[in-house]
C-alpha cells in the first residue's frame, strides 16, 4: 500500500491568529544583574502558563534584544488577527518588572488586546515607542559611509 503523503499546514491570509506576547530576553531584559529584584524566569513561566490556559487566545515567545534597552524589561503585545483588521498595531511595554505589570498585560490580553480593548490605565504609563525605522536606516547608512572619505 502506498504511503500517504504528508499533510502540509499553511498560514492563510486572515487566519485567526491569537494575541501574542513577545518577551525580550536580550542583552538587558531578563538580566538579574540589571534588575536583581525581578524574578525573570518566574515571569516567563507565569506568562507561559497563562498562554497554556488561554485556550489559544494567547501565544508567548521570547526574542533576542528588541532595542529599547534603557526601558528593560520590554514586552510587545501583538494584536490578534481581528485586532489587526481593526487597525491595531503592536504595543511596546517598558519596565515590565513586577507582578502588577504582568497582571495588567494579562488582563488586557484576556479582554482582547490591542484593537479589541483599551489597555488598563496603569499600563498606558508604561507604553514606549518602538525603535525607529528611520533611526535604524540612518545608522546603517552611517556605517556604510565610514572610510569612504565622505564628510557628513
């Protein structure tokens, strides 16, 4: 009997994607030397348990350095597919260092996250700007011009 071909799974445009939380674990975020009073491993475990209990409404992943190191710990709340359809963009949260902040993030995600619900008022005080594409491209251009003899 011939073998059944492997079934492929494709991500379709508009597929129902959950709200996702990207937790920075780069050079400064998650570093006990920079923030010794924070249980970084415990935070990540708590977020992963919340994702597992969410019934697929939340996904959690880690990333290397996301950029705004002066505002560590950084977490990015990405909207669900429905939130994106409503025009929401990712929300960058700085100084995510304690249980109160995690409570606010998880309550917001539970309510639907960006585009579906307003963030708790205390969390809005921790929203930060994402790294600027303009700044990044300017830095790349400056690096590429080094040694060219060209003055800036």
